[in-house]
C-alpha cells in the first residue's frame, strides 16, 4: 500500500501544498520544476506580467511540446490522461485552497 504524502511546492514564488502518493512524488517534483522554469522563461522574455497569463502561456507551450513529442514517438494519450488527471486534480485543489485573488494587469 502506497502512503499519501503532502508536498510543499513553489511555483513563481507562490507556495502550494499538493497531496500525492509516494510513487508520484519524484515525477510531481520534476513537473513542478519544469513548470516553474517555463513560467520564469516566459516572464523574462515576454511582456506578460500577470501570473495567470504566464501560467496559461506556459500551459500552451508545454502542451505544444507534448503534442509534438506524441506525434514523433507514438505517445499513448490514454496512459498520459490516466497519469495526469490525479495530478491535475491535486493541483487544482491546492490552488483553490489558497484562495488568493490573482493580480491582473491591463
């Protein structure tokens, strides 16, 4: 039986608490690191200021990378969905539990 753990992660200077199983921790930390890197790159190279807009731009970029990789190596989308859905749900719970209004510019 795999124990569930709570991880504290930081993305763009904001902390989130995410629950995951022990076997998911390493992959989740890699995903958080990759997302944080992408968001910081976008913030540094584009005139996007709001964290929400940066997150959407990062999501689009990462999705584009994923779809390109999928088309090149026969990526199993169903397996990806099975693995990503629990992580998405935990991330959404972590974000909503913060209940912090997003800074919006423009």
